[in-house]
């Protein structure tokens, strides 16, 4: 049954109610402990994983943007669909800006694509006269098509991404198990976890977000500034000795946010709030988003703990979302009602949702509401916790499907390359990393320091990183809000602009690898 046939019988979920937490004891409700960042389970232990490695060569990874709409052919914005190789989206944008003589901030794109890959995406350029775009072509970039449209492309203006990924260092004998896993995912979908890229190179993005949200400024600054593995020993020694001048001077190149924090601490000794104000809004959103993502993953783990095979079946009182749409509805507490919605889920029409917590997010009823309330209470959070103390930054929240459908997953053996070639598509906000880990096993994961290839979104940038050019390409979720939502303040960042999206409702995913 489709949405239009049942819309009159379904109660719409209001978006303007303040978050209300049920009075529950987390010790009695929760069955899993919170994992730091991302710890996904393998869905079927009986089918062997393939193992192997990805990204041995950047050309082994191909991502093609699936546009949200087709340009109409007329308008003030030139739409350039380009293919780039081994370059960031920011590098491609800046190259187009220089070549066409346009300010780079006026050029639009739907999300960040991975650097170490061959990627295809569309840029909008506000020029009224047609220009010779052939001059854009270079060894690493080429224009595939040109059109026009009336509006600038904003972060999240995409339906998803298509992937073609080569898995090396595997034997042909794993092809059968790969096919079995592909078939299982094709039928049952994929748990919609946030991938590791959402949590940063060092996996502590959620901890930074939690500290900032709780106004624990000292802890947040320590997480941001403390020397980590791989950082030059000279900086480590200076920082640990409290020599801010030397630490600032010895800070590795590119760490602009850390440099600003150290400068503030030098200029205003002891004034931690002044230093915290130097954290760019876009980066702060990513930290908040990482924390929201961690809590979402926790709730999804709770659902999996209760039923790995049926985590995607609606419970009485759940809030469900129509597949491929943004509208949501409450599942009836009556048995006849929720049994009907469970059948819709089996048919792939709906999915229960989990929380991107925020002030205005609506909790489900029944056991689902008890779990989400228990998570908040366990974290020491309350509705007022989501009132951002940063001007212009709202943390309204939204909801995110617990399950996603993977489009046309296929796997084949390449005799010449002695590798598996996997192709599939993901909706905006989903992470390819999650798909690959179910197929290959956890050991395959690509380095979290590289941009994520989930489905592409600005928020998908690595939250430990300060440069937007390193954001990931998971499935597109520009600001951390869930791409399935419609309002920037409460929906997934995929539909908002990175510079203005509300992290409470964003879904930092982006296309992940």
C-alpha cells in the first residue's frame, strides 16, 4: 500500500513540540553499553566475509552523484557535471572558479566527494553568458556535460551516490560468499549506521561534541589540543610543558583551528570561553553532529540486540518513515495497526526511525520511546541540553531511518585484476563503509582520515579535521542533519548549506567508504 492510499489513516508527526523524555531507569531498559564512535556488528555470522583491501589505487574507487533533480535547461546558473581524479571537491571548485573568473563561494555543489577516487559530480556557476568550458579540462578534471538551471546547487541537493569499488587481495573462492551477502543485503536492506568517518580521524569527534554541548570547555579544548599519535614530538613536548608560544610555532601545518585556539589562550590566559569561540561554527556543527550520530548508533545497536533479523520491523508506538520519502507517521499502539506496518516494512515500503536528538525531536511511544529516553538519561541530558549557547546555531533534531535499501548491489570477479568488483547505490546520508564492512569484514575499512564515501555531504567531513576539503563523501549529509528531512533546522544537513545547517538535525554522513 502506498503513502497516498493511507495518508488519511496515519497521524502525522508534529515537528514543533519540545522533546519530552519518559521517566525510565536506564539500567532496566538498556542492554548495550555505549560504544565510542562506531562498532557495527556483522549481520549474518554464518556467511563468510570476503576480506581484502580497498583503495590500493585511487582508480579502484569510483563514486557518481545521483542528482536530486534534472536541470531545466534555462536559468542564471550554469550546471557543470565533471569527473575528477585524485583531487578534493574544494580543489575542483577552486579550479573552476579561477578558470571562469567567478568567486569560489558563489559556486554550489551538493556534497564533498572523496579525494582518492574517480568521482563525478555537478557544480553550479552563476554566470549568465555561456563560456567555453573546455578550458576547465586538465589531466585530473574534465567536463562531461553542461546545462542550466534557476537555482544554486546546495549541500544535500542529491538523491544519493552510485559506487563501483574494486576489492583486492582476495581469492576467487570468496565470490560465492560475496554473492550470498549481496543477496541478503538486497532483500533485507542495511542497518543505517553512521560510519567511522563521522567521528573523525581519531574517533573523538563525538567526545568533543558532548563536551561542548555540556559546556565542559576545558575537556573540549584538551581533546582538540592534546598531542596525538603521529604529531611531531617537538609540538608534543612544548604543549605538555605548557609553552604555548612554542607549541603554536611547532604545530604541524594545516591545523588552523588548533592554531587559533593556542593564539587565544596566549592572548587571553585562562579564558577558556574566549578560546572556544575560535572554533568555527561549521566545525562545531560537525562535533555536535558526531555526538548525535553516536547516540543514534547506540539506539540502533539496542534494536539489533533485541532482534538482529528484525531490527527494521516497526514496534507499536514507533515513528516510521516512508521509503525514499520524507514524511513520517506514528505506528499504532493497537496490534492490528502495528502488524500492518510490519508488513509494509517487509515489503520495503517503510522503516522505523531512530533519533537525531534535539530540542524539538519527537520521541516515539512504547518500547522505542523507553529506549531513546533511557539513552538520554544515561548521558545526563534533558530537553534544555539541546539549547545551543552559540548564536545562530539550532539543535532542533530530526529522525533517521534505521534501515536503508541498497540499490542494485552486484559483485563480479575480474580475472585480469584478480579482484572483486562491487557496485551499488546508496541514498543520501548513508555510508558505503557500512555496506563494505558487512561484505568484507571490519578489517577492510578505509582510513577514517580520508574523506568518507558514504553518500556525500558536507557534514560528512572528518570531524577531527579543520579543513572542509577533507570532508567525506558518504552519502551526503551536509550539515549533520539527516538527509531525509526537509527543514534545515530539523532535517538532515544534506538538505542545507554547510555554512548554515543546523547540526542538531543534520546527519553528518556523507558518502563514506
